[in-house]
C-alpha cells in the first residue's frame, strides 16, 4: 500500500489531479445531464473534465522535466503548473471558475501543504472565484466552494481531518443548492458545477486518506441512487444523478421529483439568453483587464475573468460576439478564441450545425502564421503556444469544428502522439472516421497537407499524406537554457542548438551560422525542396541569406519561406 502523504507535496498534487480526472471521467455524463444553469446546454461535466485534463497534463510535464533528477519537483512548481494548466485549458463557465479555484489554492499551497495551509488555500480559492464572477449567484459552485472552506476551518493539525471536513461541507452545500436557486428547484437537480467540485474534492480525500469517499449506493439498473445528506437542523435532501428520480424533503418544504435523462429544459431561464458563448485567453495588464470587465459586463452575462500575472481567461455570453472579441483586442492580445452559437428550439439550447463535409484535415501548428497558411489550405487548426500544448479535449473540439465524416489528424509533434491518439479514439466513438498521421514537426504537416486531395479515397489520401510526411526530414533551432550534455557535446546557456530529427546535431553561437550548418548536413543526404519557417522576431534577411546559401551549394534544390509568427523555435527547417 503506498504511503499516505502528511502534506500536499508535488507527488500528492500529481495524484490528486489524476484521481480528479478519473472521477470526472466517471461522472461526466451524469453532470452533463443535470446542467441547467446558467445555460441548459448539457456540457458542464465535459467542460470540467477537459479543464482538469489540461491541469493534469501540465503537472505531468513538470514531472517529465525531472525524470533524470533524484528528487521530485518542488511543491510550488507542481501547484503552479496545475493552476496554469487549468487556466489555459478552462472550458465553459464551470471550467473557468474551477481554474480560478485551483489558482487560488495554488497561491497558498506553493508556500506549504500542511493542514493550516490547506485551510487557507480553500478560503483563498473560494474568495478568488467569487471575485472573478461579475455577478455571483448563490446555489452555484461558488456557494459549494465557500461552504467547503467554512467547514474546513478550525485548529486541527491533521490534514486528513481538514480534507474530509471540506468534502463533507461541500456535499451538504450541494444538497441545498435547489433551495437557493429557483431553476434548480424547478428541475429537481443540484448545481452541476457544484457537483463537479464535489468530485474534485472527493479525489483530494482519496489522495490523502487512501480511501475513496462514499458517493452513495448503486441501483440494480447501474444508475447511482440518490445520496441522502444531513444538513443543518437535521433535514435531508437527495443528490440527483443519472436517470434516477430525485426526491428530497427539507425544512423549507422542498419536495422535488424529476427524472434526469439528459440536459434538462428550464423554459423560464433558457429562452431569452444571449446567442453566443465567447471564450479566449488574453495577454494583458491588470488595469486593461479592469476596463475589459466593465465593457463585457455591459455586453452580456455569465461573465467570468480569471488569471493574473499577464495571462487571463475570459468567458462571457453575448449577442454580439464580434464586440466581445474586439474588446479583448483593445485590452491586449486575445488568442485561442472559441465562439459557440446557441439557438433556441422548443425551449432547448442547441448548437447550430450544417450538413457535415465528407473529409477534413485537423492540424496542430506552432504559431499564428502557419495557422493562417493551413486555414487557407482548408484545414482546421489548433495553435500550440510555447509551453501550452493542446490537451486531447482541444483536439476533439477541433475535430468537431471540422464537421466532417472523415478527418485526417496531423499532431506535428512527437510529444503529442498519445494526446492525439486519445482525441482520435474519442472522435471515433462519436461516429467520425479519424486517421492519425504521426507527423513529428510542423514542416512534416505542411508536406502532408500539400498532397491532400479530398476527392480521392480516404485510405489512399491518408497513405499519400503519410508518405509525404515521412519523406520530410525536419530540424529546428533552439536556444539552450542551461549547460547540459547533448549528442553534439556540452552546450552552455545561450548557445544556439540545431536539432535534426529531434536530436541535437549542431551547437553554435549565432542563428545564421548554425542554420547554414544544419542545412548543409541535411542536404548532404540529398533533397529537392527546403522549407523555412521563421519565428516572429527573425528578420527576413536571414531567410534571404539561407535561400542564397542553398542556391549556391545545391543547384537543383528549391526553397520556400513561411512566416510562423509567435512560435517556440526561431527557425524550423524541412527537407524533402
């Protein structure tokens, strides 16, 4: 049996993220089914799952960076990675609030993970989330978070006692949400976001105690039965789940019984809402964000702005999606913009869909420039910002946006292989035929996209794209962050590294000389076409010089140049 943690160190944080992801994976469909507020669009469970998936991936990346070390990462590194991963991967209203809850906790847990720090972290999280919401509403996840923090207060030095108290307080608060929010009471359900938070806190209980908390018995049909929870004054209310009728009686006289078979309809609340959900990440200063909040609050509702230190996650429901994005442009630099159109049909919120296309290509690109290039070629793009690899949920979303019966997925990064495979498998369960071409670099993806022909057979098209990618050798230039051993020798911090097919082959002192050396080594084995992708700070003169270098030394080789925009590497090179 693994040793239980005495405090929340980096390993415990990693375990917590993993268990939370498992818990939300189990309960995702049931949480989706009771999602009636603020929009009855049946995606709260999915949004929470994708948010935690991004947080867990960020923590795993921290551990991966320490694989060669003798010790685990520092707790501060793990909790900050968790908060940052949740921020950049937050989905929907519920996911955005959860990201702020985790950020609030991380700010305290970075200084210590004992019982006293956890109590402070829970309070900090609840306060931060409430401040992030333009118009807080009781009976939501905000109430559940506040009650969890309140229940955990005290002087007990035992971490297990604090965690268990917070979980019990959250469950009791969740049971009372139908009394606090009329739309929940009419539907006979608890708040979906609050239920997701209970699942996350339950994973924390399991992390520190080694025992999964009791979530209620199962019925013979396999559905979770209602779970009685004692609340203040001894009253009892049921927690609604799955397809089980919800029955509860409280001191206030609430008696609700409603079968939960799918996203519930609340005609009084869902019919008159804004038409669009707008979400984006924003690089901006604090004072600019304050003005942005005011402007977005005037445009719509469900406004949540979370983050800090120059990076923010913005979520709002509006009728004028363009105005919401323009407000972000005025405040700073918005990216990863997602706009969902809601239409009202018989009182239900649904996404507008056209007839699916036969085939599409989804491609991950490292910068805005290549995103524009691939979009012009007809592909659906996902931008992988430096230090922000897309999660599988983001790739699944892109496959859905492509809206085709057949999809070719180009991850363009060896590190995304498993993420892309998981996304492809999920999309297949939704009836989409997906082929994953294991491209390891953006230049391989460009080569594959260049030979894509949607009019030929699917298998034939995939074979041609795979062959084009496989025939393209790839390289990139990077700046060494510290002294280390490489296959080309010892590099120092600040050296320019030339990586060919993923391995360091050249160590240089400047970009032009290193690039020429890399090109010569790659072309020594032959080639017909050189592709250069320049980062946003690389001058055009470098491309001209490298093109001239290729022309002088390799007469039969052509060169094409693209602007990659804001990308991790100053230069990407492909030879095919």
